[in-house]
């Protein structure tokens, strides 16, 4: 299991990348800060960076729209 | 059209071009009001000035920028509202501004700096006029 | 001009604008046909700054405790602010218009672009107050070149709808292309003569299209007040525009900050929201993806047809490559248009017109919220709302309400005079809109807005009061703008606790709260409902647009300690303010400036009888699922919330029991949020600013204290 934004717990699977996670959650918005256990993941690494099982993932959207 | 051309190997970094430019256009010797900037980095010289690309034309909200028959991009000061959109949108950073001037300024290939350059590093050359600005507004 | 019947002429020596202020405001009484100059005092600048602050102060002094929206002493006040008219920084030409709203009975403050506000200032006036009621339609003309203000009789054949009135006024007042560039118009339309949700149109002359474009002060019915006063239009001619027209204290500061921001826009906009190509509709698909787009009267958050009306569609329809800023120098340039659109309905059928927009609010409001996913229909409604002087947000949200009532059998063809108002009926929505212009039929009832429609449907159509009150998305009498708040407690408060009514300009916390879970506790939410409304209020004091703050952002912002605040842009604004005014301010000062005006506005609401806790109530549709259909559409989410929040087992409960449990919990939660927010704001449990708070802000003015004392 991995924890998203200190709230939702979702299933982990082997080989889960940041990009795949964003797609699974339908998080399409481009301005997003991704941290895994407090460490920032840069946009260039989304496709390659693997998320370990049991990690705390923050997906902070920077949107103050409207 | 005629544009300014710079030969870096000949430049001795004397900045006379900057002095002559500001003198010509602003009646004051002040490199901060020159339309050509000479930059020295790691032992080599480069020059920043307008190459008449014309990307700024479409960005101007008041149609103050246009290309004349000679292909030079000119700013009509009377129309200009000093917004500096052109400064921000020039891909080269070749539109300049100064706090004592409400309107920005750029090289118009007048040739005064080329005349004055003691090292022959500047000359006016003939190139093809771009048919349309490179970047969408 | 020989055919100008001038009723009053007032000449003045145009003052030079100094550090953002002309130093005087213009007062026009159309009852007595009196025009006067009023000084801007040091106190006004210190406590009210400009823009919304000046507007509210002048309105406060113009009205009585009992003044209603259609009393002659109600005023329309318009002001830009000291930084308004700056050309170097994107989005520096905004104005705020204020009046006692026909919809709410309290002041509405409405934000608008276009050229009028800065031109008014350059013409010599930091604000204009219009009071009274004319016998017959008048035009107020402020000639900033001649130094003359006239009240003129509007000829009987002058058009009223803006897309015709604008060119008519230009022909009358502008002799040359240069004149046209320097003239701006405030007008409404025929819709505003019959509906309470009338908007103002503020013009700008588009030099590339060589045509008039219009931005709207949409919210609150200010256009209705304009027409009630029999003011046809307010027209201003500016002496000019330049990079130093505000005579700033430090031009270099403005230039450096502005040029840098233009560069940031150029570098990042294409890869981010593409404001320069599509404007605010970039948000449509995003909201749908996150289940936050209002669909069918805020029942649902997404719809499979949303791609038909998303940002890509609008980018293809809008003319590209033009500098579409609504004030000079705005490189965010989001005021796009669809050119050459042929109207299919109504009195102007067959005309090919420029449609200003659409904005996100219009797409979501008259589009998805009404179940309308046809771009042409949205454009048609957008155009007619603008020219008729009708707010697209109130129209959309009210139409969504009417449609749900129609589908629930509260309305039927008998009651609507034959109009089909099922969700998705664009023809029905347009017919109602045209009726609003003509002043007839169901359109007359509809135009009263949701609150009065609720009363009407309960009294005359036997509608179930509980249901109708639950689904009518209005608070304080103003229709909600277009964001789904059911799952964001912070945004429920963001809307419910806004002074003017549920407009999103104060707080837009949906993502921070619901998606990012950055505000988990009541105190976190209350802190956000302090900082962001105060930060966002600041724009309207100074003449700034909020969009350049957050819609184009250097990604390096992600690495800062508080990325949601976008501090490098906050710093830009501080620099522009200091550069114009010469005043040194800190970030805390900016918040304090806003708190002064914000608390003053709260007290103004209390003064007029609608500013206490009871007035911060919200409809249940904004808080939770009203119908079984809504519950079942998100059953997994709602069931798991019962487990997580209340320790209940949904498998043992009926859907009615589950909904009742949700309702009790969510309503209590909203009340707890209000408690936390009031505490953070320094207000009593009843929502009254305390004397201590007012004193700390320097807003313990005798007239303000006199109002709050009665409630402390």
C-alpha cells in the first residue's frame, strides 16, 4: 500500500512509476509537486522513478484557478 | 536588408561602440543607453543587438512596431505605451530599456558604431529580410 | 455636436496624476443633474488605498441604513486603484465597481478589465460615484482632454444593447482613430432593464481588430442599477496613455519587474495553461478530470461530453496570434474572442459578431452546469448575455436551478409558457434569455434570480420548500460561481463566508483542501481562509488582476517553502506598488491593507441588516448530496466516508439513513468551520468584528463602531 497526501491508501504494484501513478489517479494537471517520503521528484524523472511499497507520496497541485 | 554584424575575434572590448550609440541616440555617453552591448565571458567577446527578427511586432498591443521598406524593425515612440512586452518577448534580449526613458530602444542598423569601431569588429551587411516574425504572439 | 442635448456641464482643470492618484473623485447626481469634485483625503489613501476600498467608503457615505438597491440614493461607484493604469506589469488595469446589489441587498464588489478605470484616472478622477435617478435616459460623458463632464440626454433612438450602443457612442464622441483608442464606455443592455442579474460592460478599443471589445463587471446586478437610474452609458475620453501616466515614484522599478514578468510569461505559458492561446477555459478539462466541474446544477463533477467544450476546442475557435490583453501591457493576454460568429437566434439572428470569450465561468455555467455541451450554443448565450447586460454566472447557475426544477416537475411547459427547460436545452435557455431582453414571459420570473425564484416556486407552484432551498445554489441572494464544493469544506467556507456572496475571487482552495489535503484541520482551513481572501482582496485595492499571480508560474516556485503563495510574484506586486506610490510596504502590510477594507465591508453588511452568522448560511447542495441520484453517483466515496468519519457500517444502512448521517455530519462540520474562521478573523461567534480587531486595524471609525456596538 502507498499513502497519497496523508489520506488515501491505494494498492501498490511492482514497477509503479510516478508517471503511472499520476495516470492511474487521473491527475492530469501539469503543475504538480511530487514528493516521495519528503523528497522532491523532478518532472524529468516521472517516467523512470519507482515508488517503493509503503511510501508516503505527496502530490501537491499548484492551482489557485478562478 | 542591412543589419549590423559582429566579428568577435576582432573585438578588443573598448566599448567605444556603446558610447557612440548612446551619444547618437540619447545625446549622452552612457552604456546603459546603448543599443549594442559588448559582453566579455571566459576570455571571448560577444555582442548583443537587434538582428531585425521581428518577433516583437505581433506582441505590441498598440502596433508601435513595424518593419520599414529597408526591412528594419522600427518603434514609433509616439504610439508606444512603454509596456515593455517587446522587451520580454525578444528571443535575444535585444530590446533595451532605461529608467529615464519611458519607451524601449533597439538597434536600427544606423552604422554609427561600425564607423567608430577602431578594431573593425562591426560592419553593416546585407541579409534577407525575414518574411514573417518567428514566434507567435 | 448639434444634436447633443446637454443638461449639465461641469468644467475642471485636469490634475496631474501623482504616484498613482489623481487626488479627487467625481460625483454625479442624475436626479438633480449635479456634478462635483470631491477630494481624496490622506485618510482615504491610508485606510482604503483605492479601488474596492474607495468604492465602499464613498458608497457608505452616500447611502442610509435603509437604502435599497432601487432607491435614488443607491450609488454605483467605480475605481481602479493607485497601480491601475500601469503598463509595464501584466494585468495592471483592473477596476472594481460597487453598488447595493438588487440580488443581495448588500454591497457587491465586481471586478472588471477594459480601459475605463485607468482612463477615468488619467482624465483626472480616482473614482466616479453616480447617484440619483434620471427622468429620461442620460449619458454621462467625461472628456479628460477638454476637462469637461457633461450629463446629456440620450436620444430616443440610441440603442441599449451594448454591441450596438458601443459603436453608436464611438461615432458620437470619437472623431478619429486616436479618439477611439482613448475612449472607453460603461454600459448594460435591455436584459438589465428586466432582470436583477444585470452586468456592466466595460469597453476597450482593439487596435488590431479595429473594433470594440468588452469585459464585464458581471456579478451582483450593477447593470440593473445602471438602467434603473436611467443611465444609458458612462463614457470617458483619456488624454493619453504612456509608461509613466501614473507619474510613478520609481519608473525603473516598474520596468525591471515588468520586463522580467513578461519574460516569464513568454517562457512558460505555452507549456502551462496556455493563457495566451485559450484563456481561462484551460480549466474546464482539469476540473472535469478531478470531478469538480459543475454538471446539472452542481449535482455531479464530470461528464463524458466535456471534451466537446474544453480548452482545446476554444483554442481552435479563438483567433490566434493577437495581443489580447484587456489593458496595455498584459502579456498573459487572456481576453480572447471568437470572430465572425453568426448568431442563430434572437433579434440579431444572422449577424456575424465578435464574441468576447468564453471564459471558464461561462463555459461551466451556461455549458456543463446546464448540461449544454455544444460550443456554438455557449457562444450564442455568451454573446447575448453580454449585449443584453446579463451576468453569465448568475444566468448559468440560475438556469441550472430552473432546469432541475423542470426535471423534478416543479416547472412544466404550462408554467414556462411552453419552453422546454430540460438539462441540455440550449434552445430553452436562449428563449428565456431573449424573454429577459423583451421583459416578458417566464423570463421575467427567471430574471429575479434564484432566491426570489425559490420564494415564487414555493408560494405559487407548490414546490417543496426543503428541496428547493437545498438545490438553489445561492447564498446571501447571489448565485454561486462555477466550482463544485461538496467535497471541499474549505471551499464551502470560501464561498459561504465571502462578504459579497459566493463568488470565488476571495478564496479558491478546492485543490489545496480536497486534492492535496494540505488543510487537514479546522485551524489549517481557517488560516487559509484568512490569508488567501486577504491576499486576493489586495489586487482589487490597487488595480491589479489576480491571474498573473498564479496562472503563469516559473516552475522554480515548486522549490520554495510555501509554493501555494507564489512568493516571487507577491514580491513583484510589492515592487510595483512601491514603484508607483513611493511607499515602503512589507508583506504583512499588504495583508493589513486588505483586512481594513474587508472588515469595513463586513460591518457595511451588518449596517444594512445582512452581515451576521445567519447570513453566512449555505444551501445543502454546496455541502453534500441532496438526492439519492447524487449519492449513488459517488456511492463508493460516500460509503467509505461514513466508515472513516463516523465509524458507521454502510452495508447496514438504507440510502436515506446514509444520506441523513452525511447531512448531519457535514452541516455540523460547516458550523465548526465558521467558528474557526470567525476566531481567526477576530470576529465574535455571531460574525461581528470585535472592537479590539477594529482598533488594531485602525478601522475603529466612529460610524463603524456605532454599527458593531449594537451587536457586541
